[in-house]
C-alpha cells in the first residue's frame, strides 16, 4: 500500500502572516489571519518574540478559538510576530499539529504552507539524533533542522533557512522567527505563495496581500526558491545559494474596503452583489474606441495566435466550468478546436499539446496546484501559455507566457461567484481577440458581441434586483435530499456550476447534467418531488435548443420531478411546463450563463443558510488549493 510504514502526514495548505515593525505584532498578525482564514480554518496559531523569549499560542478549530485562548492567556507586547491558519488534508487537526512549531531547544518557531516530501527521511534522521518530535506534521522537522543549522550559520537565520531549504523536497512557504534575533522574520518560498508587503518602518509577509492591505499596498513578488530576510527597515531577498536577487514590485489596486464585508452579512452575498462591477471592471480598457479588442497588456504575440491550431483550457472546479462555457464561444468565433481539461487529469493522460497549442490556465487564486502542474506540463511540451487569473503576482500568471487578469477584486468566500463571471468575460475576450487576429469574424460581428458584453453588467444587475423568489424557493426546498440541474449548450456548464454551488454550500446531493443525456441513465434518479432546476435556452436564439429542453422537462415531469425553470423574460410558454419559473433578462445565447448562474448562486447560498451552514467557510474546503 502506498505510504505504508510512513508516519501519518499532515499536508497543510494554509494562510501565513509575518510582521516586523513598531506596532503590536499580535494585533496585526491576527487581523491578517482573519483575512486569510479562507485558505484554511482547521486550526490557527501565532508566535511573538518578547524580551528574548519566544512565545507561542495555538489552537485547533477556527481562528475564533485561538482568539478565545489569547483572551484567557494573553501574550506580552511584541513588535515581531508570525501567524498561521491551517487546512489539513490528512489526520485530525489538533492543538499539537497546529502551527507554529518550535525547535526542541525553544529557539525558533516555524510556520509552513505546503508539503515537505522528504520529511519522513528527515524525521528519521532527527529521531536517530535524539530529537523528540511532538507533532505528526512535516513542518516540525523544519523547526528542528533550522535550529540545528543556526550554529553552523553563525546565528544568521536567513543563512540557516537557506541551508535548511537546500535539504527540503516538495512545495513550501516557510516563515520563521528566532528568539535571539528579535527584530527579524525570515521566510522561504518554493512552489507555494508568499508576498512581501513593504511599509514605512514596518514590513509584512503573507500568503496573500489581503493580509496586509490595511497597512500597505506596496508589495514585492517573490520568485521560486528564494529566501527573504525582513526587519522593520529592510527586506533582503536571496536565492537558496545566498545570491542577492531583485524582487518585482507591484501595487495592490484594491483597498481594504474591498476585502471587508461592506455591510453584507456574508462575503458570498457581497461578492454576488459585486458581479456587475466585476464584469464591468474586467471589460474596462480592453475595448478600443473603434471597437477592437486590445489585449496589449497580455503580451500575446499576434504571430503566435495566428499559428496555433488548437486551444486547450486547463482549470479546476468553477474555473473549469467557466472554461466549458468559453469553449462554445471560442469555437464558434474562431473555428479553432477548444478542449477543456480538468487540470488534475491533464498531465496524466499524455495530452497532445505543443508549439501549435494555446493553453489557457484559468484560476482565480493563481495558486491552484493542479492547474500549476498542468501549466508546467504544457510548457514542457512547448505549448504557448496564457493565464486568466484574478490574483496579481500569483504563481500561475508568473509562470505563463502571457496573462489576462480578471478584475473581480478579492474573492474571500470559499465558493466562487464573481470569479466565474469574470473568467467567462476574460475567456470571451481572448476568443474575440483570436477571431480578430485570425480574421474569422467580421468587424461588425465583433462589435455586436462587444456591445452584448458591455450590456452584461446592467443585465446582471437586473437579476440582483429580484432575488426574493429564488430565496423563497430555496427555503421551501431545503428539506430535499437531492437537486438535479439540467442545461443544454452553454446552459450545461451552468448546470454543473449550479450543482457544485449547492454541494459545497448546502452539503446536499446535487448533480448537473446535459439535459439530453438524462435519458441515457440519470433519469432513473427522478422520483416524486425531486427538484430539477432547468436552465432554459432562449426561444429566440436557436429555437431548437428551447424545443429540446421543453421535451426534457416533460420527460422528468412525467416521472414526478418538481421543475424549476430558469427562463428569460418573455418566454411565456415555459410556464406551462414548470412548477416554478425564475426569470432572468433576455440576452443572446452566449451571454446567458452570465445571468443564469446568478439565481443558482443565490439558491445555494440561501439553502445553506436555511440549513444553518457556514456559507463563507463551508466544511472540508479551502479557498486556495495548493496541494495536488
Ligand atoms: C468552487 C470553487 C472551486 C475553484 C477551484 C479552482 O466554488 O471555488 O471549485 O473554482 O478550486 O480555484 P482557482 O480558480 O483559484 O484555481
């Protein structure tokens, strides 16, 4: 059996914060962790240095548990601190497995995001040297190695970190403090996110800029295999060999308010409401006055775009469904074949990609390990790569030949909403750009689609104006054991996404199907009262799609299904076939996913609320999945 005989491993995928400056480190670190809790919420911990002492508090469960502990067992004042919020894939989240981990001699504390793949050998080495390990984690190994490397590094924590990292295999962000260097925080990065926030008289480290955007919007991207040594006044970055390297500075273009709930009870509700703006922002500046797509920012080479003979989209979850929607449009506009592949499957099937392929990696976080690994495989095969991403400075865009950012702003709720819409927008822009460069559409055709896209923010707004019917329906159906979703054409990925939202938020069996596929098996699932949500194509566009879905509705209704139709204004006929009709604005076929998904997001959110679930942080999930 794989892994037999190995100690049980905890593979964290976590949020990390580090601070050194003049202010109370603990306050800053805990506030940062709150912003990063979306990355994991199985346990949390902090370490500060005060009067030459290293003090640690950590607790299993959500950050609130740690805060309670800090209330009953306060920490002393300190201007240097680190903090961690954890998501584990193996083993129970316990107090002892929570980070920070401290070396046996009590000198250094370490927090970690990622996997130390050779930790088992390192652990054996440490135990044979007489070190007693007190947790099941791979991280603790690093704490002991780092402490052991300090004397041979003349007490230089950054050098000890470099020495330690050279021995590590796997993916990791590590952040450490040393009680003998009270004004220093050191971190290392390989294949795992880490950004530096540059302040005045203070500096920050975090997995995501959201942790420090309250304090500074000036940041530095760290490259692969780099170590950063940070004091209140300086940031020095080296590679693992000790060569000083230049970091790329960037400015965070969203503010604190964007990462707060802004008056909403839930981040998810706020993010659903932000969708019109997110769509508008993602279009802005990308359409010239003479109605041409301008994507100069991406550095997409027109010659390459002319030479490619296929497009491959790699992505996971919601991002993959956005890719599936885009496939219909890009194939239609460019006549190029578009494959959409789940990133986690891509490199294991020996995909046919090469210099003639444009591989588009879609990722909100830019850190999803499955997508990153698929991207690297595509690059190794010589493919041209483009990232569609929402997180500036993250790994996937950094490693792609070109990048088109979505401007959704920070997405904090674990369930993706506004990212989905903006990913579709960005992929559509890429499709239209390809069509423009390759001459597969006339200028006026492109102009008409651009007009449709420009109309979308106000159409999404219209959906948001009337959410009560769908919320009421969600409450009514919250006792259902299962909900099925049907769609055709671009409505099919919408059905998949609607089902995914319901699974992750309401913990309910939900499945999306291509409506025509139902009769090939899944229709056996239909029994009296099973809710079936149907995304109804416009009767105006390709009427055949509408006719076919009406037949599919009749098939399930005849078997007792309770049909909820998501149908456009003016489609009066549908009322004859459905038990409930949720109205969306009439838009062209390819635009329909942008409005049709919105009631499904609200449906899932309301259903979760009705069942008393934590909408922003559903169980077992994390926002940024940095393990494969
Ligand atoms: C679902 C959801 C996930 C993500 C997926 C990819 O609501 O959020 O399915 O879409 O984990 O994440 P990114 O886009 O960050 O690569």
